[in-house]
C-alpha cells in the first residue's frame, strides 16, 4: 500500500503544478491556445465537464462521487489482495490521476485539460492532462500486471 501512496503523491503534485502553471501563469484560460512544438505538442484550453474527452457531461458531484468510489474500491482491493510491486505502482498512478481530476472538479467545477498532440497530418481535436495520462497508465498497468495465477 505504501508504494501506491508514493506513486500517487507525485502524480497529484505534478498534475496540479502543471495545471496551475499553464492555466494561471501562462494564462491559457484566456489566450486559449499556445503552440509549443506544432503540430506535435500544443496547449489548448479545454474545460472537461464530462468523463473522457467531454463525453457523458453530467453533474460534477456525480463524477466526483464516481471517482472517489473507484479510488476507494482500488484501495480496498489492494488491502485485501496479495498485490505485487507493479500492481501497487499502477494502482497508485490510477488513484493519483483520479484524485488530481477530482481536485479540478472541486476547484474549477470542471477538469482543466490542456495537452494537445497531433501528428502526421491528423489534427487531434482533444486535449488531456497529466492526471489523464496517469489514469490510463495505471489502468493499463493493473491489466498487464495482474495474473490469474494464485500465489503458492
């Protein structure tokens, strides 16, 4: 469980620091777009009131509750299971990312997405953030590092 905490904490801090830097210090909330390394990396302000990519837009309190239930479920699963190092780190990434986006919903009323990546003539209309990357990596890690074998 300790590994999950130490994986989650830097994700939350990096996520919130990057959002503060981009939204407030670079003032992306007003300029709306900053080309960093076009077309590969751009900052595009997007306030996500839905799940992923603005899908299933609903009440923020419902999404906060769902995220917290998932965090609690992952922590309970870890406490009751014999998890390995990689599962604990993956769970920490997922928990850290989920909590980073919960903080946004509490503070801004929506998730601050700003990373936009495009390549090869494809103009990606979507934006994401550090927390989203961590949630994806954590969920993928839980799938990859979970085995059907029972410990002997």
